């Protein structure tokens, strides 16, 4: 029955998506709509980018003045509605909830509400998220969100983008994808393996088993409950993450799992010699051809006090799936922050990743290392050229500037990397503006008790009072 419910949900939702032609679009008018400035500093070679502040935690939207854009906004997805407006689905990580924000035809935020609240998630942080659409995935629209920390529902959540806010206390959990410390759940594009549904799941943990890359696979498009669960094993299972980083391409396979609860899954992964990467964060696949869609990138963010033999400063891995069998792959390290003489020597905990046809955009959540001069910077956004291998820094969080401190958005004694960059998505095709992206700043030292408990159902004690800033960037290459 559960499988049937999802199939019917997917079919019914197919007819809610907006199928627009270019002539239907009202040209968006990008500008600053927030009372809060962005705190992003463009780097050399990217000075011509346009950056605007769209929404922050202190803003009052005209259509919903009581709505608060809560603490640690994270994963997001954007849809264009039939009337020309836009719907943004946005995880609010530290408030354990998911918000829906409406933007008008010009791309001005006009209202917001919570469609999944902390009751529904059992106070479990909603971290990265992925929007499924018929055009890209062959079914949907449907939003997948990762339950990572804080509460008991460390699962993959499925959310109808158009669900009623009055139903915010109810949730749909995809039990067939297992219980991990879920950072994100990312379905492959429909052309990678026609007729199948394949979803990658990142485990943001660091224990003996932790930091796995999992896969859910079904032989039916849109089936999110009747498939099988797997996790990645490299070689014979004795190869370490650091050995992969030493160079070369390694054979890998996804081994089938029979368990679904957290502790049992970890025990099974250890028994079956699944690779422990040390905090698998975000995942994305290359856009373009079917072959491109089988090229998957994921971040292991690392952390100094946890398993340095896996990674300390963080890495980007590349996984190339076999053309005919998605359970077979080749794996390599694409960028290595532990190599202090390499191109990624500045890496300071790569967290989220967005992959387009030609580039990977890597966002940092620095863990505050002070043991190497290369790491002494605030959160970077990197641009990695998938064709040439060139790595550039696009921008840096500028929250320690005089204007940020004097405006009481940050503290003068903030450590390197106190604020985080996250939630980057490519919205170019949705808004019909080439090179347009959303990017979020998690303002970890902007404190205001007005930001507490924005979904209105949890306890203030379980909430956080940190601000969030949603920005839009135009002019980046894809």
C-alpha cells in the first residue's frame, strides 16, 4: 500500500508542474529585497558577478509578516508556478523544519510558511535537500530532505512542495532508504539509467562504520519504497580512504544491505566492509548527457578529531558508474584538502556541492582549524572546472568586515570560518536567466531571540537564535 501511495502521489503531482515556454516568462528583476546586506566578498576574476540579498531572518514579508526565516537555512529547491510566481522549498536546519517561500514574478519574496515542522521531524535537523522534477528525473515534483542530527528521525523525508501548511505536523519517511545520519538524498537524472530510480544517500557520521555512501535502487520510475538498499565497498574492503587519495582509480561496488535501522545498518556495513569516508556531506551528479549523469561527485568534509586516517581537512570524490550496471563503479579522489602542496590545499571542510555540466561548485563549512596557514580564511565558494581541472575561489564570507561587526551581524572575535556557505542551487532554467544561482549564508554569530521557534510548535529551548541570509548570484558559468 505504501508503494502504491507513492506511485499515485507521483502521478498526481506530475500535473501540478508548470510547463512554460520561454515566451511565457516575465523577466525577473534581480535586486536587493532584504533589509540585511549580504556579506560575500568576490575574488579576483569574479568581480563582475551580481550578488543580491533576497531574504534574511529579520525581514517581514508583506504577505506573511509573522513568518521568520529561521536558523541555519540549508537545502533548497525552486519551482515556477503556473501564474508566473515562484515557490522556494527551503530546509531550516536548526529549527528542524522546512519552509515554503513564495516569490513574485520579479523574484521578490512576498510570503512564507512552514510545511514541515519540528513535530513532524521529531526535532531532527533538516540539512541538504533535493527537488525532484519530471523534466530532470521523470517524476515529481517532490522534495527529498535529509534528517541528520538532534532528534530521532534520522531518515530521508519526502515532501509534497504544494502540501497544505495546516498539515505541517505530518511527515512521510522513506524507510526503504534506511536510517543514517542523513545529509542529503540525491536521485540521478532520468537518462542515467532509463526505467530505474536511483537515489544516493550521504551519511554525515564519523564512527567505525560512519561516513558511508549509500544507494537506493528500484526498477520502477518514481518508486521510492519498493527498491533495495546498498552501500559502497571499495576493492576487497581493505583499501583505506587515504590510499584512494594517494592516486589512481579504484574498482568499487554497491553491496546489498538487509538492515534499515541506524545501529543495525552500521553493524552490517562493518561486516560487509563498506567504505567509511569520514562524514559524507553533499552529493551531486554532472548534468548533460546520460554518461555525464553517471558521473557522481561527493564531499567527505573531514574533521580533525575524528579519524584523520580517512580525511582531516576534506576531499571531493568522483564516482563513475558503469554504463550497464549501476552497482559497479570506479572511484577516485578529485580534490584533496589533506595535500598541503596540491591545488585544494586551502580546503577547510568542504560541505555542500553543486555540479553543473562543466563545473562543480563547492561550499565550505569550516571547522576552525588553526594549524595551517592555508586554512586561515573564512568560508569559500570554489569553482572547479570538470574539463580542465582548474580550481578557483569565487567568493568568501565577509562577515568579519567592519560593516558586519558594526551592524551587529557578527562578532569581532569570530574565528576563521565561523559562518557557513550552503544550499547553493542552479536556478537558471527555472527563471530563464543564464548563470543564476541561489546561495545561503548560515550566520552562526548573528544572534537575535526574535528568530527562535519560527515554526511555532517546538520549544524555545530546542530552537536556535542564529540568522540566515538568502542571496542570489548572477553571472556564474555553468
